[in-house]
């Protein structure tokens, strides 16, 4: 996704560049995207669904992004947590905040999936 750097999204580095965290102080929250949403929903609806799934803990927390290995999923980076420690509630809370950030930016036309 292309976009403009803001303080609300910790992984926006410079103009039109989203940088994945590559250190040991980052986790990934992966959400399965229902097949029905693949063609029937817009970007805002998709991210709102992602936020709802995260809030209901219907997500996988892992040390690596899963979107390269699985079909129809979205992985969100969550920084500041050591991989060898259990911080599930805090990781889920930060992932939800990030998921809710995206629809606002999409609606404001500051980012898009193209």
C-alpha cells in the first residue's frame, strides 16, 4: 500500500513507502479473509472486518508475516514486543489500533491498495 507518513502508523517511513519491521522486537498478527470478501467488499469494509476479527481474537500471532505463505490473509506488523515473551492482549490491542487506522486513511484517500 502506498501512503503518506503519519505518527499514527509506526511503520510508515517516508513518503509512499511502508516498511516491514525486520528485527526481533516485532510480531505479526494474521487474519484470514473470508473468500466472500475477496470480490464483494471495498478496502474500508475489508479493514473494518479485519479490526472486528482482531477484537474477537480470531487472529494468529506469530514471529513472521504469514501473507506470503497463505491464501487470502492479511498480516499486520506490531512493534515493540519481544518474540520470546507473551504479550497477547497488548499485541491484539495494537493490531486493532493499526487495523482501524487504515480505513480512516483509505477514506481520506491518503492510502490505497493499488
